[in-house]
């Protein structure tokens, strides 16, 4: 049973505002009470934490992350997933979707089976809440670091087996192919979010996909046809269609800060999901690592294929929040919402991402520079 905890002398992130001094009580892994301008509760608690003026915020949620510390989701290693989860927790992530790559059906199913086991047993760090299945149903010419020889279109049998695992919470696909459109319909029917990515779709094809239920765009600007004033494509449609939220890799490598600001101006905090797209080299020194079956060279923190294409990142989510603050002139609560409440809503995690009574007690204590001091997952301190 999780401890009951009382945080006091904290600045509370409530939506996009910061309450100067407040307290928060957790009981049985949930937020039980929140207060300010009133006395502390008299309930007996197991642990009292003086925040010393630090910021108490909802834990962050990374919905697109492949690996860290030399491990990759496609390794199908339970201990690798747990090490990844502990690493993410040190950087303020309390929930994540382990993300697969374009590979054989057998390799993807093995990874999903491994995820299911770890989800049932726990991680000791950030909560593994499911999988983001990125590919293999993408466009060959916009595959990025996805394996070319495994790119294909969705088949009814493969799609059915993927969905029957019950692990997928998000699927990235290219919407321009009729076979993939059928998967959009079935995935949405089963409560799985569909994200459009690695695609050369035109704006009309994107609009049709949204009508079928697609609700996200995978790492906006990357893996997509560049926007042209006569061919807006996925990027132009994503920036203008209210039905689409945009994942962003805010590492200032994948996307220039000017374009981060443009996305924020077009979509607002409710329309942007900050992701890391981190791979096995995250948290490691420069060197050679892997992303799925591809060799990746990390140099000066940038992850690239031997031919030079970007291949995931070494970003951590608190740095992404920091970069959005700088690029867009945002307060910490404004930027943090794109890494907490918005991804929670986008992936159906309705019990987290906000400081509200009844929500899961997934919490972080950070300073004004988004440096993580304490991480609480389900009412248990896992970092700090």
C-alpha cells in the first residue's frame, strides 16, 4: 500500500497557473486534498515533505520513447525496460509508452509481449502504460530510420493480432494507403489513438484520416514532406486542423526553435504533445548504439544513422519543457502542460497529468529551471 504523504511549502502547478504557496495530501496512491491560504490538514500521514519553495507539478508523460542507457524497446528485455523506466523517472517522467520500430511482425509481437509482462509486474520507476507502435505501416520514402525492407501496408491479420495484445495505446501510420485507413477505423474503435507519421499524404488525405478518427501527428515536421505553399501536406494540415494534436521533439536539433514557436502559436498547449523520441544512447556517452535493427552513431548528443539521417534523440523530457519555455516565451506551467495534461488526454490516461483531487499521485518537485528533485509514482517516492 502506498504511503500517505503531505507536501507543504510548495508552489503548485494548477493548469497554467502557479499558486505561490500550497500543500497537497496523498492517500492510497491518489491525490486526496489540495490547499492554499488555509491550515495544513490534521490527518496523520506516513511522510511529510517540506518542498522548501520548490514547484510541485504533475508528473510528465512521454508517449513516444524508444530507449535509454543502451536499451531499446525492440530488445524485448524486461530488465532493459525497467532500467529505461528508472532513467525516465530521474528526469521527471511518471508514465511512458515504450515505442516499437518497423520490423518483422514476429519481432514487434515479441516486444509487445514483453511489454505486457512488465506492465503487469511493475518497473520501479516510471509506469509503463502501454506501447506506441511506430510503423511498420509507413511510407517508404519518408521512413526515416525505419527499416526499409520491413515497411509494408497493414493487413487484416497483422492488425488484428497487434490490437488483440491489448498493449497498444497509439499507432503511427501513413494514412494515404487504403489498407492503413482500414486500420485507423479498427484501432479507433478499440480505443487506440492513431497518429499520422512517416507520410507523404496530402492535406485532403489527412482530412479524410481525421474523419476516420486519427487524432495525432507523429513528430511534427520530421518524417513528413516539407510544407509548401501549394502543397501543405501533413504539416500544413496538422497546423490548421483542430482535430489533430502534434507531437514535437523539442531538442533544437530535430526542430528549430522558430518552428517550435510557430507550432505553439498555431496549436496552443492543448494541441502539442512534447515527446523525446529518445533511443538507446539517451543517458549514455557519445558512441555507437542501436534503434531497432539500425546502427546509430551518437556524436555531441545527436543521434544519426551512418549516412547522416537523424535517428531518434538523446533528449529528456524536462529539457524539452525547458526548450519550449525559451523558444516560445512561456512560463513553466504553460510549457509543462504539453508534457503532462495534453499527452494524458491524447492517450486516454484520464487519471493523470493534472493536480486534482482523485487523480493518481504522479508528482514531481522541480526548481524554476525544470531540474527534477523528487519523482513520485502512484504515491511512492521513486526518485529523491
